[in-house]
C-alpha cells in the first residue's frame, strides 16, 4: 500500500495557516517525496477563517483537494467545529487548547491538545504558535523529520530574527510530544 | 536544474521570464492574482514593463500595442475578465499579432464563483471573439507544465504570428508542487523567432509598414480569411500535441485535459490494478485538437469516457473525432466541483461488469 498523508491546517487569518501548509509541503519536497499544497483562496482576511491542505505521498498526487484528512492541525474554535468530524477514523487531531474551549474528546481519533498560543507567547512571539503546533505534529507522525523542518524554516523565512523564534517554537512543540 | 516549490500561477510567471517576456499588463482577479503579483515583482528586475491596468480591456489593448512594437507580451485573467478581453483578442488575431493570454478558469457563467472549472473550453477553442479565427490553446496539467507551456506559448505565438491562450484553472493556479526550473542559459530563445520584419518601430530609413484589421476593398477580406485559414491548417498539421497513457490495448479510454487529467491518470492506474484495461488520452493542445489520434483509437477501443469540470464542452470535439466508431460516456462536474479519482473509479467499476476472478 502506498504511503500517503493528508493534512489540513486550519485557524484564523494571521495565524500563519497558509504558511504552515506550505512549510509541510516544502519539507516533503526536501525529502524527495511527492507533495502538493492547496490554500483556501476565497475572501480570506485577517481574523476570518483560513485553511490549507498538504499531501505527502510516495506516488504522484492526482488532486490536491482533501475531503477526509489523516490529520488536522486546528488553531481556533470555528475551525474545530468545521473539521472535527472530517478526520479519518484513527487519524490525528492537533488542537490549540488556548483558543478552543471544552471540545470533549472526539471519538475514534488520536488527540494532541496543547496551548500553542500561550506557549508561543511565553517564547516571545505569539505568532509562532503555528510552529509549536507543527513541531508537535511532525514529532507525533514522523511524516517529515524535525531536522528537515528546521532547514525549511531557514530557506523560507528571510528575516534572521524570525528564523530563530520559529525554530525555537518548532523545537518546543516537538519536545512536548512523545 | 533547481527544484522549487511553486504554484501554477508562479510557474507561469517564471515561464514568461524564461521566454523573455518584456511586457505584462493585467487587472486583478481570483484565482490568478499570484501571477500578476509575480510579474509585478519580476518584470522590473529584468528591465521589462509591468502595468496594473485600469481594466481588462485596457490590459489586452496594451498588450496589442506592445506586440506591435515587437515585444514579447502577455496578459492574464480569469473567466469573466477573459470575456472582457475578447474584442482585443479578435483584433490581434486579425492583425496576426503574437501574444500570450492566460486564463485561470473559474466557475461560470456570469460572475460564477472562484472555484476551479473548465467551462471556458468553448470560448477558448471555438473563437471567443467575433470573426473567423482560432487561437492556439494549451492545457497544462501541473505546475511544471504551466511553466513549460508558457515558454512554448511565446515561441508558437512568434512562429505563427498568432495569439496563444493557456487554459488553466483555479486548481492548477493555486496548487503548489515541486517544479524543476530550467536555468536561463539552457533555454535560449531562437533568434529566428524574435527577429520580426513586420513590427512598427518608426519607419526612418525604411519603407512604412502597415498592420491592420480593416479590409474594405471588394474581396480583400475574403482573400485575407483564406490566408488565415491556410495558416490554421498548417498549425493543425504541425502543432497538435497530446499524451497517450496505456492506450495501446485499452478497452476504455478516458479523455480529459488539465487538472482532470491528473485525476484520470490515477484512475487508470487503479483500474489497471483491477484488471480493467483503461487508458488515457490527454490533449495538450486543445486547439488544434488531437482529432486524428482519437479517431485512430476509436477503431479499436470499445468505449471513451470524457471527463470535464463542465457540463460537457470538449465532449463535442471527442464526438466529432470518434465519428460514431465507439461508445462515448460523459461525466462532468460543473460549477467548481472537482472529480475525485475514487468517484471515477467507482463509476467505471459499476458499469463495467468484471467477472470475479476465482482464487486458484
């Protein structure tokens, strides 16, 4: 059976949701896997809901559109409501408990629930919450390596100061998951 | 060769840079804005001209003017914007002016939506504007092809003195995937193509030249239309492009282009695993349409399945090509619906009664 991981990243505009999906695809490319990234490209604005999709596979990817993801990285409550029932059975939900209230325990899926926004804030930049979540996600799934993600951040982000905080956030996220 | 993660829109822009595009004019519209943005950034870096025009009509007429002076020129838009450009496109076809026009198709008619669609096939391949003309129309199915076909589009436009249209869609434009980018040195634009003896650059020291689309004298337009017709016949013979995937022994041949072809390719692989002999014919030039290749296949294939993100437009060209030689089924997802490989697979499996193979 072909190895294939479909992940949806969701949150509000400004949380770096599109960047998150792009970075996952960039990591996959760096590891010579087939990959496709697709953003939600409607009237997305800062504060509105945004999501992006990334597929990593050992075979060419026909359509980049995901209806039932293997994993979802969910950064706020409206996104949680939108995607909680879409995740495949046995899949993974990575949830930002800073911005999602009592969510209960979704049935039939694995759950990583951490206060990504608060962790990022304590690291010095609230906007790096997406990287904390990414660290947790790739540590848990091993879909790409943390090392590759660090390299991808180097390549993607031009501002040196931002590279440092994003790497720190990624490593912090990875350290919180077994 | 460098591997870069790029959207189809960006890959198209990079293709234009490789081809030596010197002039771009466009007006924003989703889902092709990243292309306009890319050109805004890259054109000034190379001494080219970027203009965000006041309208789509202005953009196509600016391209008209730039092309008249010999510059490699391009504009881009999405469906409603391309409708607005049709007058200019017809005039350029009449003046035999090279240009590259990008249509990242969205759902229609009208303002429609911003989701991927293939519902501008008729407009692109059957004329679009008024008068007796055709555009060369290319249908890319990946970010890689978005780049390569853009380079080809500039070459074909110069070679035949005709506008060339690239028919992408929101999916091809927005999706990012790895692209192998040719280094600039490896793709030298042929001098023969860019040396133009018809351009209007001021006639000091030479005879004046005329480029026009008005032919009032008795019989003049008829003669010109015949000349254009001959050019189109030549293009049909020389430039028809398609890809055939496992069609040699196929009982079922899918026909689809652009993003749909990606999905059909996966469906073919899956059906083959089940022992169903499926194949795919993917037109790369939508005009000229690979009519002869499909007619040839229709003599040995039992069934064609045409899949489009529309209510059935290319379907008519397949019907003409098959000419009653084989059965044709159609499956369409209009208005922004994107078919999934699973849905194609299930459809074919359901209709294709496969005897269960007994285990040995």
